[in-house]
């Protein structure tokens, strides 16, 4: 049997999620006779995925909240989704559906270094933030960045700041996995994600263009 895609966690499955894992899952649901798709499945998570997955959960004998269409570990393992490997998940924004609203290195007196050390994504409080790459996260808190998460991946640290909530506070995460929600904690005038990149372990001021 080919390698299986590991369960990415229930929080991975949310509106706006765009991943080859969704496509691979959908193809398996169709093969199991559970497909509720009007077009071919994936790569975006939709209501058709939820309906199809709920049909799979019912087929396995789950009911009520265990058959609500949100994938769980047990039903996922029994679906045998083939590993998507290789290129991995492409994440186009740390706040899916939202673009940069205040750019990196913009100059201004209200930034302590005289310029903006990251890129801001303005969005309503509670908007999901996702890991831009697979890696490991840790959580922290301070007066300027508020509640933050640091994602370490490939020799870099990606800082997620001003969060209202963290969905994960430590350990491994996958690209595209929901890790936190937008907020305005710390020194922020309104809800937004301040997204900053540094070399792994780099201090404030070692920022670099926040691409991934
Ligand atoms: Zn900022």
C-alpha cells in the first residue's frame, strides 16, 4: 500500500483552505461511494467536502457530532488518503483570503526602528491564520507584539503577532494548518496580523522580506 497522508488535524479543514490534501481526500471519498461533489473534488475545502466526509463517517458507523463532516483521526486513518508528498502545500497568505495592507519596510515615526519590520494583514478579529510552511511553533507574549506565535521552518522564524487566540502553542504544524486567529493584542490600533520573518533565533531588527 502506498504511503498515507498523515491526519493534518481538525483545524486544517476550514473555508479557504487550499491544499492537494483536500483533492486526495476527495478522490478517496468518491472511490468509497461517499462523493457529494458537483464537480471534481479539491483543492479547496467546501461544503461538498463536508457533506462527502459526513457520508464517510456514517458509512463507518459514526453518528451525531462524530459524523458532522469534520475529519477526525480515526475516520481519516481508515480512509487511506495517499500521501501528497513533494511540493507540499502552497499557502498564498498567512491569513487566507487577505492581502498585505501595510507593507514591509514602510517608513513611519510610530515604528521603533523608523520602519515597519514585517507585513500587516488587516482582517476581522477571529479570522484564521495558517502556517505558511511546515515547521514547529512556540508561543509567547509581550507588550508590543501581544500574543504571538513563532513558526520555525527552514532556518527562519516567522512571527505571527497581535493574535486573539492561538490554536496551537507548541510542536509541529503543517503548511496550511490553522494555528491562530487575528486580534489586536499588544501595541496595535486595530485587528491585524503582523507577520515578520527573521533568521532562526534572530533578534528584533534582524528582519528580512517576509516571503516564504
Ligand atoms: Zn505590523
